[in-house]
C-alpha cells in the first residue's frame, strides 16, 4: 500500500513547532512558512499573515458565485514533547512503527491537517476545481488558546465569510467508526502561586514557626473538590445545562466506555463525579485539574528546606452554558477565601475558551454524517468531546457559523503525551473524507 | 585587621562538597583529602578512612595519660546550592562582602570547623602541645544524615574512647551572645509518590474520569496537619516530653523571638502550633514539613496534562522522647489510610536521627559555658535548637558521652539557603573559643 503525501506530512512533522515555548519561535514560524509554500504549490492562492504571536496561513481556491463556501481549519503548532525520556522514538522525527506514524503532532493536528490538504491536492489535480469555495485557515497558536485568531477573524470577517467550518481535530470512538462531534468542553486556565518567606529557610531552624508554602498550596488545592469528585467552588455548577435524554441514550448506545478508559489510562481504578457515566464525565461534566504542581527541593535525595513559594497550574474544563470569565471570578473568590494564613496568594489567569454545542440534526450536520458514512461505512457515532477548541466558539461568535467536527484521532493516539501517534489508515481515510465532505456540502440546498 | 587562616578556609570552601549529589562525589572526596593533608601539616597524625559513602577524616595529637580526651566533630560536606540564580556571589567562590564571608558552607560547617582547626594550629605552634588529648573527627555525610558514621564509631569505639565531644554547628541567639545548646530536634525523612495513569493523559480527553495524581497528592498532604498547626498523624505526640518550667523560664528570659523570626524569614505572618511561643515552636515542638512537592507540567505557560505521578519529600522534626522508627510507622499508617482512591501510594523512608537533650548544669556543661563567657563576655544563653545533628545521639549511644554544642552561626547566616554567609568576627571568636574550651575542659576534675 502506498501512502500518498506522506513525504509532505513527514516534513511538516519535523518542525518542532511548540507554540508555548519562546525558544521554538523561529521553528514554529518556519513551519507556517513551509505550509504557505505547499499550499501555493498545489494551486491555491495563499498568504501568511503576521500576528503578535505565530503567523496564520490562509489559502483559497478561485471562489465562484452560487457555491457553498467552506472553511477548513487546522493548526500547525504542537504541545511540548516533555518528558523526552519517555519517547520510544525521537519526538520530532516521524517514524513508522507498525501501522502508526510516531511523532509529536502526528495526530494533534498535523496528520489530520495534511489529510485535508492532500484531499484538496488530489481533487485539484484530478478535476482542476473543487465543488465548493474553499478557505484553508491554519494557525500556530491552538495549543496556547488561539489568542490572536479571534482578533484576526474580527478584522477580516468580510473576506472570511463562509457557510460553515470543518475541523478534524477530535476523536473517533473506535477504530473505523465514523464519529461526528457536536459539542466540546471549554477551558479556563490559571496559575496560582503562594508566597511565604522572602528566602528559602532551613526547616530545622524555622520549621514549626512559619507556614510552609508547599503545605499551604496543598491545603489550598485540596479545597478544590469535595469527597465525591465534584468541584467545590461556589457557583461552579450554576450555569451547567443538564444533559438531554436523547444524548444520554445515544451515548449509552455506544456502550459504557469505562473499561476502555481504564485500559487506555492504566489507572488502578476510575474516579470521577458521583452519579455520571464515564462518557458523561469526560464529555459533558466540568472539571478542575491541577496540571502542574511544584515547590521546594526537586532533586535527588533530601533537602531540609522550607521554600519561599510554591505553585500550581490549574485548568477548568467547562460545559454549556458555563462562562470562563464568570468561572475565573468564582475561582478567584474561592482561592482567596481558602488561602491558609501565613502566605500571600498570587493568581495569573491564562488562556480560556467557551464550551460549544451545535445541533447535529441540522442540514450541514446530516451532510457531514453522510460523508463520514461514505468514508468509514457503518453507522456514525454522535458524541461530544471533552477537549477544548476555543476557536470553534470564535467561529460561531464572529462569523456566525457552526463547525463540523470530523475527528480522525483514535483513543490511543496519545495526543499531548509521549509517543503520540497517528494510524496510516486514518491519514488515508482523512484524504477520502475531505473529498466526500466537500461533495456532500456542495449538494446541501 | 588580619584574619589568620583565611586562606585555608577559602580553599576549603571552594570544594563543592555536596554530599547528596552523586555528580559531586569526586569533589567531596577531594575536600576530605585536602583536610587530611592540612591536619598533617599542623603536626597531628591524621588518616582518611573509607566508608561506603564519603570518607571520614580522623586526626589526633600525641595522647598522654591523665589528661581529658576531647573529640571535636565537624563536617566538610554541604547542602546543595540550588537555586543558583538567587546567589548574589558565586555559590562556591568565597567572597568577602562587608564583614561576612559569602559561600555555600561558610557557616554550615566549614567556617566553624576551620575555626577549631586554626585554634589548635595556633596552640600547637605557640606551645608545642595541647592541654588535652584531642581527636578531630570530620565527616562528609552530615547533610545526608551521617549514614556511615555510627557504624564507624561502633567499629572503632575503643580507639575513639573520649570524655566528651564538642561541636560548633549550631546557632547563637544574637551577635556576640555566647550560646550553649543543650538539646536538638531529631528527624525522620520520607519520600512519597502517588501513581495514577500509566502515561501522562490529555486533561480534555480524560479529565473528570480519573484521579489526577497532583490532586491526590495535595489532598493527602493536606491531611498531615489540623487547622491549628498540629501534626494530625495519630500517636505523633504520644512520646513528646513536656517542656520543664526552668526551660520555659530561661527562654522567656531571652525575650520573645517572634519579631526576629518574622524579620529574618520575611513571612507575611508567623504561623505555628497554637499555644506555644516562637522559641518553643522552633526548638522543642515536633513538626511535619513538605520540603519538596512536584508533579505534572513545570515549564513556562500551560500544558493540559494529567500526570502519571506526583511526589512530595517529607521531613519530620522530632523532640525527646520521640523515636524516628515509631514515627515512620505512624506516618506510613496515616498516609495509607488517607490515600485517595484511584492512585497507588509509594513511600521510601530516608535518613533519620533521634532527638537529643543533655543536662547543661553538668561539670562539662559548666566548663563549656565558662569558655563561651571568656570568648564573648556577658552571660551565656541556654537554649535548645530546632535543627538535627543525628550524630550527637550516636556519640551518646556508642561512646556514652555527651556533646557540647557551642554554635557560632548567627540567625541571618542563611544556612541551607542561597547567600549563606559567616561573619569574619565569628570565625575569629571560634579560634579563641577553641583555646578557651580545651583549657577549661582540661581543668575539670
């Protein structure tokens, strides 16, 4: 079996385009520039647009009146690859192991982005035109919350006017099972530091007489949840829209995912909010997570120190109709109220994004499901997903359009983790999906 | 003013003899070898003794019958210098700033060790002999709990037989105030890891369905204390000997140290066990401290990850008559009982040492106080100290002798912290103290 376009995908994967890392700024930009030239090479008109951060790459075919205008979004930036020691292949050298491409970004999102690009390349080569007016919009800041994309959309709303957006950056419920995602969780990130002594202290000399920032941080972090897995921040659930009956039934029809989640994660036991299934916990319930915690001595052996500060990096996954700004205020009030004596609290809010939900039974939703059915066969799973793509809400807010989420990632593709990978078969399915999707959307009246 | 012997002290300080760091093994050994040659050079017979860890340096004058035998203990290893960015002078290059020598180890313990060595050097040069039979015992593992010193004492108990031990490795209550320390806290260290998923997880995909090890660790850590600053481990206080009235009165006579502690530490407010003074909290009450905590993403920006594990490095300061082994069992039981669901607990115990107390009104205690009075003038403060010198208990157990603790460190010498320093005046006082001490001890009947 040949894998058309793999050379291009491998070239794209080799750029260590880690958007959160200032040291990778030039390489992230080079990744965008490479895409620009590739898009021009397949016959599209393409431009690289500067932003205060990493550039946005825009491309389009010759638009003609009377056709649907479809925007396909992707992102060329990736998560950090750390911890590097846990990779079995080099993090930024694509390596085929069995039927998978191993590389940071293979799934999220370069593999899926390139499948669409290759689909368009093949259609243009075979037919000289596409059935729709196409806009490719590829950004380099998705993994840091797309801070510059919404202003970009706002500034160019007229020229970016389209009928809908399509994105492949979500998951499939199982290998070979076409999956349509109609909802996403939002996110609100914050970094919390508690500061105590002005210098690191000897825990023998001063231990017992001052609040240890590590202790203060742990006690503060422990107030974020109650004993039944609920977030204990006052008002946190006020705006949560209850799950509808058809959703709960559709998900139950997919089978309980608890066993699969336990197998994929390797946890000794699942743990979550009392009263909800595994799918509901992951797709439709809000969370508070401590993504990083640190303070004091981190090296080998022991050091009897009381550190001057300790930190935690928090993220809150949000569901309709929670609002990140309101949750930020709730979290600030909670942390302020629960800060132990003897330390000072410092909070910096990070990126955020609204949760999203669309009607999967709309005309465009139905067309997307037909394209998935043609690509994969069998019935199509209707799901929400637990991750956050804040830009989906931005498309809704600024351009007034829904987003079709046609994911190609499998549950074991290890997005964001070491040994991220993407099946060769999913790359090829993605190429076919691109062709079917543009054809089906062109036919929607 | 000249500072006799400073060249030697500076040479000693330049060795980065960090005993806990395997990468510093050769340099720690080189530090011991330099001491060996220095001791030979001043006219003592000296030997370097191998241990499974860093070597022990032993030296003695010609012992004569009918004289007191005094062992002077010191250690040539130091704490890690991290965080290096906070040093205003190079961590391992002694630099005189004002009236202080800045360097890792300046106070703890190389400056104090060298004051004794210089005192002996000067007495030998001037008088050709010492008033006592002297044994210098310098080890290289004090900062990691002296794992090889007790076996060394046991193996050589006969040749190390002495009447008492003297150590300068404790603090003075104020500049110029001779201070006799008659008690020390013990210690018990342990490293705790909680393990959850087998790989780092995407907090969007799996958040809400698994226990986050960072959260589990924080919740576990938060169980270590109650809301009034007491350690909440069952049985922890069972063996704590109550403070005696004369001690509480002697310490009250020194004045409440709360203001000084707040100034030295720079904390926004003091915080400790309800019902005890600042001195009592630091010198005579047991503690539980989290010296290090870590898990998940530690870099710049955010990474939406659920890490596979998180750790904390614990140390417990112990007071008479607590026992480290019993406390370890209590802590293990506590942590096991309070481990949240969905993670597995892993505990490794580290170094430990018994707490120590002696009678400051003994003949030797009185002689030490006279030497301090002659060196510094004024009255001598009788205190306990919050730090741990496990070897003091080992001298008691193996050699059956008390230890005189004649500290030369000031509260702002920043032992164990960045910008550790030692006053030139205290170095010179230490040289005088060594001469007075040997003279006074020789006179004890």
